[in-house]
């Protein structure tokens, strides 16, 4: 599996990359895994002016394509410290099993 947020750093390790082409707006780069992976290739499309990923396509070994389009980026967002904390008091009917 691939966490979509990993797309921003996956090229750093475990993938060979190949420049495919460019036009006036987009760079097209392919990432090919160095080792066994559920994906045979990842196609990146990078906005030349913003230098941000605008879309990517995951191609699995069975030939299925999964396309993700990134409409916008938001950076430096402040979150409350409880934003990523599950509050059991709000969901009393849920059984929480802590396997730590």
C-alpha cells in the first residue's frame, strides 16, 4: 500500500526516477521501484511554475491505474493539540482496545 502523503518524499529512497518529457506547464517524471512493490510505476506530473505535484498515477502490477489530482496546497496550518486525538468521551459506545 502507499499512503498518498508519501508521494512527496518517495523519490528520495527506493525508486529510480526517469525524466519523460515537459511542456510549457508540466514536468512528467516516472518513478520505478528498485525492489518488489505492489506498484510497477508511479507517474508524477509537476507544475513547473509552482514546483508542486499537480497529479500522479499509480500503476499496479495488474495494470490498474489510480490517478490522484491535487487541486490545492495549504501549508503552515495550525492545529489544536487535540485535533489528532480520539476523544472516547464523545463516543462512549465505542470499545477502545489499546494494544501498546
